[in-house]
């Protein structure tokens, strides 16, 4: 583990002989040959630099050199690395920690797990580095754009017990959102069928049996805007964002719904006004009732 980033591994297959090379070297003469074919989008100079630093190792932990021969039917280990990875200028807050779980108040814009152009700058990597504990793993997820309470397991032995809480809908979650004032009668129960949309990271509603449900209430009005309380009965990706857009009240500053906006890069001036405010459950290990609340507030 380096800077909270766990090692990734790749199997080195035996797949024929490399011309003018020993048959035991497989199709590639050197480790560098394999890496260039396996990861064609990464420039050769980047691999040469990583090999020179000793950042790519064999299954015994021995670093490969630029000219190391290919070793079929073994594992190669490396660390995901994003050149010029943006630093997200917001810090998480630890709400609770024991030997079983870590409860975190996540800021807007910070992804829960490494994805896309963020590896070190993910909540998971930050926590692993902070506590120097590789066994940390998220029990559930929040969108990168969403802030609020998220729970991590820090003990492999009882991780499944906490995951079962979410799978069996034994967790009570409350979200807050700021959106345009609606003329609907509240509380309002919105049920619909959600599936993958276009592009791949967006979701869409479609005809068919409902697979999502959200209870929506308008709890405060200020001019043309309102504060909503959202209680998801199900937990589909982007469910709350899709449902709010579907009833004509898209969440303020949503870059995906109802219309996909241009990527603003590292512009943090307009965070999505969606907050995972509270979470409550009966702890399956300690048998205590756990209740946690975000310390953050939305712009209203």
C-alpha cells in the first residue's frame, strides 16, 4: 500500500513464443513489452520511469527493471497512478470509529473509491493512508457529487454482516436536497423503473415494473426554492437525482439531470445540493442502535 493505494495485480500468461527469444518468455520478450501491449494508452516513457523507480514488482516483491525478461505464469504487481492527479481541496470528517466500522462525513466532489482521474484523491485511499489499514472497504456508496454520511468496514471478519444490512433494507437513510419549489402535494411517493442510460454513467426511467422508490417531502420554502427531505426505500445508482428531475424539481447544480452539462473540471463553485444527512441501523456486531448525522449544511 502506497499513499493509501493498494497494489493491483496482473497475470502474466504463457501464450506461445516470442520470435528470436526463448520459448519460456512467452509472447513478450521483456516485462516492458508486455506492459506496452497490455496498457496501450500509457506512454512507454511512463513505464520506463515507473520501472526505474522500482514501482512494478514480481510476486515476491522484487522490482522489475526496464530490461527484465518476461516471466510467464506469474503475477505482476503495480500501483495505479494518475499523472497530475487533481488535489481535491476539501477534507472529510470522522464521525465515529471502532474496531468494526468507520463513519465518515464526506465532502462534495470527493469520490468514495478510486475512479477515473482520481486514485489517491478518493475517500477510500485517504482513509487507508490516514489509518494505515489496508482492510478498509466501503459498505455502501455515495456519488462523487453528493456529500454526507458514508460507512466503511475496517474488519474483514464482520464485513458481510454490515453489507447484509443494506442488502436487506435494514438501514434507515435520510437525505436533504435543495431544488425548485414544487406545486405537488407532499409527502409524495415516487416509484419508477430505472436502468442504464446514455452516456454510460447516467441513469434513465423507462416503462416497466418499478424497481426504485423514494418518499419525498418538502419541509421548507424560501422564495422559488425549497428544501426537500428524501427517504430512499431502494438504493439504485443516481436514484434520488433521477426521481427529483422526473417530478420537475431537479436538484440544484446537478450536472447530469435532467440535461448533461459540460464537464467543469476542477471548478468547485457549484456543488450539487444533495446531502446524505442521517443514517440509522442496529449494529449487527455490537447489537447497539447506531445513529449518525452529517455536520454539513446545504446552500439555501
